[in-house]
């Protein structure tokens, strides 16, 4: 991609007053009214919202090992289409990203892809087995400069191992991102434990299995004075625990997925495995609590938990289906639908929850920055007036396991800029 000057004319920066934004090279050169630049490519921003490029703390890119589901290239293309300029790639690859060598491989693949920055997440334990700490220091010191560590997909259920991990990452300002799932309470679980699971006869996944781990871990984080991040928080009870921990002044952050802001366990009545996800879809009361918590800042950010799967892993009976949904290309639309159009967040709030805060949590320099002169030109231009049905056949992702197929959602990414380069223009990959 070549570097050139771009003038975005008349866009509403974070939903505010319409202004022009001049991009020169990799940087925002100026912001103001009536800007002009001879020879610059002009992008019409009238009626559109300009935000800092989105940052995802929780993406599964599957490479190395499951390139049939996704690759770093296809995953970053999907990210760019969704307005992302940086993603954190989870460690549950084959081999697991538990050494400096593997995280550097993922980082280099991201550098070569060009569609967004890829920041590898290192495993907490060797092989995600929960028995022995992985090479946390070596991954932190590697070229990938890992700062987020997670066994996501599995819970670090051993309290001693979790304590040691929290203590270790303090040395380099790291954070442990916990997949909160008590394994003994979720053996054979297929969906949220509640009225619907009882009626369908499916083994339930109780809210307390998530809440018990979060309660333990916020206490551990406070005890050792370390940073804890809660992955894909999904219950009203979990919200209350995180709110309590934050009131204590403890260094605890949390994320919510777009699908947990919109979908409920009632959809499992269809037995369509596209709705099978970890943690499971919860109740309407949980959904409303999550929205309120994202609005008031108890939940810090939205993270997609983009989990691509090949067709055969979802086109089967419910019990045999893999858990997970793709989400990079629809996340911003779901957030507009559930948070902006309902009046719970304004566009400045969206920029905070989907760009600024995740960048800070992941210690990702150059992303989540203000839209202002001298800042890196990592930007996304959104048309909030657009309405259209989700068509997975047009996804940039290699996988199609979206729960929104055919559903009308608002908003459309018009353009995405990574350090001044247009990765998406007119809604299409460049």
C-alpha cells in the first residue's frame, strides 16, 4: 500500500460537529473547517461518523494450526471491514502460543498481512493445560512484546497457578485475561442453566460457574496488587462482582461481546448450533444488565470473541457442534443497535469502549488515540444511517458462523485507515 494525502471532508468526529480531517502519510496533519490539500484524495464524510480505529482485545485468528477456519490474513481482512485497526490474537492455536517462538510467528504474520495490527496474546500455562506457567517473561521480551496473557477457551482454575501468573506479569505491566468458567460446574453443559434448559432437557451452564471464578480472581488480583481482565463477562451477577471490585479501587477490567448484548437463550429453542457459544447466551435480564454496565463503565470495553469455525463444525446436531461465533464484521453494527440507537451510549462512548479502553488495557501504543492533529491516522468512517440485512456470503472471514444471517442491522463501515493507508474504501477491501 502506498502512502498519500487523504482529506476526509465534513465528517462528524465522534458524533460531534462536522469537520475536515487531513491525513498526511501515517499521521493526522490537521483537523478543522475548510481544509484543503492539493492532490489529496477526497473522501466524502457528510452525515458520517469518524472514530479512532477499533481495537479488539479478543480475536481468534486460528493460525497456526486451524487455517481451515481462519488465517491471520483472512481474519485481519475481516477486522478491517469491521473498522478495526488492531486485534489481539488469542493463544489457543496449534501449537499453542505459549512460547516466544509461536507469538513471534503470529506477530510476523500480522505484520505481513497489512490489514490491521496483530498483537499476540500469550498463554498463561503450557499447552493451556493449567498445570505449569508458560514462558511469560520470554513472550513479554520477544519481538511481539506480549502484554496480555490468557488461556481463553479454558479457565485457569487452579488458584495457586492463577496467583503466580498475576504475580509474574507485574514485572512487565502485563495483565492476565481470565476465561471465567469453573470446570466442575460446567461438565457436559450445553447452554445457560435456566427455564429454557429445563424445558429443552439440555445440560445447563449455571451463572455461578462464571461468577465464582471472577469473585476468586478479583480477590487474588487485589491480594498481589496485579492487573486482572475478565473475558466475555455474561451475567448480571458477574457485573455486580466487577462493580464491587472497582469500587474497592482494584485494578480489574472486563469486556462484553456484541452477541451477549443482543441475543438470549430463547434462541436455543431453534436447536440451531450457530447460537452455541462459550459462555452461553444468557437471559433477557442478563442482557439488560450487561448493556447498563457497559454504559456506566463497569464493563470497560466490547470485545468480539471472533471464533471462526468451518462449515462442518456447525452444520451438525447441537451436542456435537463447536462453540463460537464470528463477530469482527458485525460488532460495530450490533453496538450501534443495542447501545447507540437505544440512547445508552453516544458515539464518543463507542470510541471509548471499542478503541481507547481496549488499547489501554492491552498496552497498545498508537491505537485508541484522539482524532486530532499529530496523532496516528488509525481511523474508521461509519455511515450510521445505513440499514441492511447481514449476508455472510459476503464476509471477508473464511468462516460463516454468524448468528445474524438475514437480520437487519444498522450502520456500515465506509472506510478504514491503518496509519493513513486505506484498508477499506467504499465498504470494500482495498
